[in-house]
């Protein structure tokens, strides 16, 4: 009966969380706030569920974050973020360091906080949250470079912040020196990168050459590979978060069989991980202890939002510009400063010192909890307005063209399923104007629930589903051509657009 009761309770919570996504979508708030609210309702101030084991919460939280990062890597288009990677890496390393130092120095002076706690608070809050960033920014019509910087940064910056938080959480060692932090962080990031860049290509190579008996096994295999990267790097004393993000980034951009269902499965797993993680953190919090943290939390949050984050962005942008990689305008820098959303990552990181028994760690957890709730409510809904005011939005951008593939082993061919999204310039293009290679053909169109074999002069429409058969050799050419027409229309070739 106990198991049945828990299963019923968990199912009701998941259904309520799924229903709340619509509310979050309409209001522009990340859904994490509703999930945290569900956790608080179930906890000691509501239904009385008791859970105060920070060590268990830490382990569950780290595993859930690995799933969320895996989804982020699998659904990130390398073509969109490639140009943004140098800026994202600088923001995730030097920018994180600047944010930690500025926030720690300021709260040490304003709140008379000891240096270890101040640095720990700065490290916990330095990382932007992948789930919050993905859930909000993927609904915003931003230029690819700007959204790419934010997405890649949120994927990269978990790794260095975890390393610093673990170092500062030790109760048996003094504060580490700067050199010690740099050397240890460099080693862990190097090992994590090596593991991720090994598991991703090798796993993708194997999946492309092993014909599994059921299509549902491919998503499970990809998620298992993500945990191979995470656990393998961790056992080698490297960064598991960096390894899982790089491995899934590689896998998500390879020509894998059943790629779209794999991404859909990863999104479902990430949603479930978010729901479980945020509800658990809500139960872990003590609502009666939170009110006294409101004033300190507001002070620290304002310092982070108005000083530490902007300084980290400005310094990073200057370094990237001097290195000759990219140049960010002041408008883009202002938006990046405001769009540094915090979510589950800082709260999970705050459980690390609490689990080690560091003095004052429970207060850090409560303070971070308040900061995440308050400033997510401030930043999330205002991002669309700020994007319009700063003129960094791109309303004319079409959504990415979804292309699914299933292998036809005996024919040495691929079957592509293409969905034409709203805003696509494929709308109105006739089949013959696609100019596909001779070894490819549009064999069927599904429109408004009706299937038919198209003529060369059939015009495509928004929300059409196309079935395209192509030889394996020219599949990449077909995909590039479809993406090019999706973005530029029938004159894509005149623009030199290849669709990559």
C-alpha cells in the first residue's frame, strides 16, 4: 500500500506539473517556479512531507542536471551556436571568475560576510541555468548568434562552477589559492572535454552502423551514452557535466537514425527530471526559515543582476573582441547581462556545502532559494520586452526545419520526414523548385490529415509533412538544400545559402 500511495502521489504531482506548463507559457515565467511551489506545498508547511537530507538531494540533483544538460546538448544546433562558442567559453570561464570575485567582494563589504561564505555564494550563483535558459529563450525570436551564446554558455558554465563550489565546500582545508583553483579546474575541464569528445563520436559511429530491432531503443542508447560520458569523466576526476554536454552536442548533430524521436525522448526525460528536481528542492526548503533571508537575498540578487553579471559580460566581450573572434554591441551585452537566468543549478549547488556540514551552509541554501524565486519572476517575463527595447529580437526568423530520418538498410537509402514550420519560406514553393538531387524525391505529402502523392507543380504549405526518399550518399546534400529553401525561399541559390 505504501508503494501504491507513493506512485499515486508522484503521478498526481507530475500531471499537475504538466498542466502548469501552459500557465507558465502564457505568463512567460519559467515553469520551475510552479514546480518549486508544488514542492513547498507538499513540504513541512503544507502536507507535512519531511525531507531534510542534503546529501541525498545533492546526488539526485546532480543526476537530474546531467539529464537536463544531455537534452540541451541533443537539441542544440551546432550550426546556430558555432559562431557563438568563443564568446560562450569565455563567459563560462573568465566571466564566471569575474562574477564570483565581484559578488564575493561586494557582499563581504555590504553584509560583513566572511570570505569563504562570500566566495561560496558567488560561486553558487555564477552559473546560469540550462533549463531556465532553454525554456525561456527558445520562445524568443532572437538572432542565432545571441541565442547561441546564451544556450552554449548555460551548457558550459555548470562545469567550472561545480569545481569551485566543491573546493570551497571542504570543511577540512583552508581557502584554496588562485593557482590551485586554476590548475585543478583546468585538469578537470580537460578530462571532461576529452571524455565527452571521445564518447560522442564513438557512440554515434556505433549507432549508425548497428541496426537495432526497435526504433525505441535508439533514444535509450543515446541517453545511456550520455551517462557513460558523465560517469566516466567523474570516475577519472574530470568534469562530468562538461563531458555529458559535449558528448550529447556531438550526438545531436550527427546523422543518427531516428534523430527526431531521440530528441523528443530526451526532451521528455528532461521535463521529468526538472519536475522531480524542482519539487524535491521545494520539499527540501524550510518555508519558515525563508522570510528572514528576503532582505539579504534581495541585496545579493541586485548585486548579481546589476553589477556582477554585467561586469562579467563586459570583461568577456572585451576579451573576445581583442582576440578577434567576435564583437558584441552594447545592446547585445545589455541583453546578455539581463538574460543570465538562475534556476535549479544554483539551488542544487547550494546543497553541496550543506551536505559537507560547512558552517552557515543552510543559510546559503535558503538565501539562494529566495534569490532564484524572486529574480526569476523579475527577469523571465521581462525578457521579451527588453529584447524589443534593445532591438535585438529577430521576428522574421523562421523556426528550424525538422528533418527526421529512418534507415532503409537493404536499399542503402534514407527516408526523411520533413515538417514545414510556421514562418518557413518553403510555403508556396513548388516541388520541382526544390531542385533536389536526381537521387532524391518527395514521395508523399501529408496535409490536414490527408496523404497524397505530389505532382512536380504541387505547392507546399505551412504544416505540411513531407516524405523524402534519398540515397544515403546524397542525404546531406538534400538536407542542406531543404534547410536553405526553408530560410531563403526558392531563390536560396542566388544568395549562396547552403542551409547549414
